[in-house]
C-alpha cells in the first residue's frame, strides 16, 4: 500500500489517496485519533471513484464524525482501471434489457455480476489487510453500500466484517441469493420503494433470505438515487451501534 | 378533563391520571417545561391501560426525555370501561379463527375493528381538545402505535396530527385500507417480520397504499411483541424530527 497524495478537508478529516498494487483507493481518517479507530469499507456502484467521489466523501465525513476511518477502492473495470471486454458486453446487454422494459435474463445478471464479485472480493480483502496494518486503524470493521452481491460475498467469506449496511437490489445471481442465507452479521438493508432498477418483490425475498439474527429493512420512498438524508443517518447509527 | 392523581417518576417526569367524562387517561409531562411542549398520543392495543402501563410509561419517559408530553386514554370496552357484547363476540370469533390457523374472515375483522374505530377516534379527538387547552401543552401533535386502523382514521380526520408512527398490521378492514390512501402526514411504520398475528404480504400492501409522500418502513426480526430497542429509538427519532 502506497500513499500517493494527502489533503485535510474542512473540519480536519485527513484524506489520503493510495494504490494497492494497481488498484487506486482513498482513505479518510478523523481529524484527531488518539487510539486506533474502527474502519468502514465504503462500497459503491461500478461507476468509477471519480464519479462517486462527492457521495463517498459525504459518507466518509459522517464516519469520521462518528470516530471511524473510512476507505474505498476502485472496482475492477471501473475508473482508470483497465476495461474488461466481457463486463462491457454484459453491461450493454443489461442496458438493452432494461431499456426494453422486459425482465432481465438470469444469464445477463450472472455474466455481469459474478465476475465482478469473483475479482473484487479478494481485492477488498487485500485492502483490508493493508488498512488494518496501519497503526491508526484498529477494528472492528463494517462494510457499507455498493453492489449488494459484493457485500453478500464479503460478509460470508471475511470474518473481520462485523456489520454491514446493504443497498437492496434484485439483480442478484441465484448463487449469491443462496449465499445470503449464510450471512450472519448484523445487517441494515436500505430499500428504495420505487427503485426503477430493482424489482421490489425480489428485493424483499432477498431480505427474507439473509441468515442474520439481527437484520433491519429500512424502506423509504423514491427512486434508486433518492435515499433521503434521514435514511443515511439511520444507517450510520446502525454502524455506530455495532462498531463502537 | 379532571385530574384524579399525580406523581413524580424517577427523573422528574410528572404523571397525572385523569378522566374525560367516563374515559380514564394518563398524561406525562417533562420534569421542567418553560414553554408549551409538543404532544405525542400513545396508542395501544385493546388490552386495558393497566396491562399496557409498563410499556406505555417507557414510551412516555422517552417522549419526556425528548421534550414532549405524552398522553393516552382507555379504549372503549377495555380496562375498567363497560364491556361491550358485540366486541367480546368478535374477539372470541377472532381468537377461534387464529387458533384454527385459518385465514381470518373479513366479516370477523370488520365486526371487531370497525366499531372500535368508530367509537374511539372521536374520543381521541376529544382528548386532544382537552390536552391542547392545558397551558403546558402546545403542538405539534404526533400519534404513535396501537391499533393501526385507529391510527389510519385519526390521521385522515384529525388535521392536528402532524406525524404518525404506526405498527404494521394485516387485520385492517377494506374500508380502512382505502382510507390509508388518503393519509398524507409523514409516517414511520414498524413491521415485525415474523409477526405471528399478521400476514406480512398484507402488511406490505398496506404500507404501499399509504398516500404519504414521506413514509418509512422499518422492519425488524421477531414476533409481535419483540420490537427491538433500537427500533423503538428509531421511531422516537422520527417523531423528534417531525415535532420539533
């Protein structure tokens, strides 16, 4: 892990960009930390860190205000990372299916999501190794947001994740739907009731499938990107409750 | 409105019992109030105020800690109020249907719930008149909990209600399901995912029907009476956000 730049944001939060091999990432730490702090991994959709930056930095500031570090890495095939022909093809197929208003074929979902999960989850784990080796970062670790299938797999394979906020989605391959039954960490699932890109019934079925003893569904009105501020605060409080 | 007794609880909250005509009630006000405070009406199931007291006083203490008064009244046919033959019959029919594990006939639900709504809603409104005439109570007014059909009707007919926390249920007469579409105040709906007395699908359909622009579904694991503490706190924060 190699830090490439740093700046202090208003309020004193330290933002550092880094690379982990060829993967770019960003780490935010609170203005002052006397002891190692818990960490929140900030998931995001595969739109590139530059595009997602304004929303990520908002979430990181909230995490820092709660006394947590926050970090994220670029997803494979996004941002400045090499494009990846099969994923581009799958994404085009998905766009076509959604534009046609029809249901999305399982094989389109699988072709898009499964390789993303297979490639990115070990990268998040490598990032976790590097981040937890920094003296200013301790534990526990939470995961928040992004592609729900990545969150499911990480929660299943990574014992250092203690709690997760997931954004309900329906484009979930059957194999990951089954893995959801093996998730046991406390979960807070955000659902946008009128999400144009997700089937509500399928999202509710996925919530039902999670194996966690403590799981909360927090459904609010509006479309995919319309999560109200109070829902974000509720998710932050969930993490604060479990990581402190 | 006639106060019949008063006591200071630990922490200084003032608890006063009252009668409004023949209806017993309880009013809780914060330890110290310099200006008139908002009011939360505490709904409850028809089990009698004495039975419900421990849970009501917990909610009232939380309201007082947030700077709010809280009040409740006995439901018709409950507690020390005169029994009411038709309701007793409907309740016995309901118990029989639930024990038989079958679906509950619409006419059983109607016979139980409709007269309760018709009788109790004007009583809550009369209580509101009396409570708002006290110098220590101002507004706005929130309604929280209890029989969801009463909450629906009250939210529709009573313009002084500014926000409501409702406990999701499925034993809702069709006429009240239709009225739900006319509810416009901000809503926070609690759903117990494995509620043995309620059909989950019907409860989700009712949530979908509410006309409110701001509505949140907060679903947690467990049975009817197993609402976790963090879900109660989330509901209290919703009211604090809207009544302050």
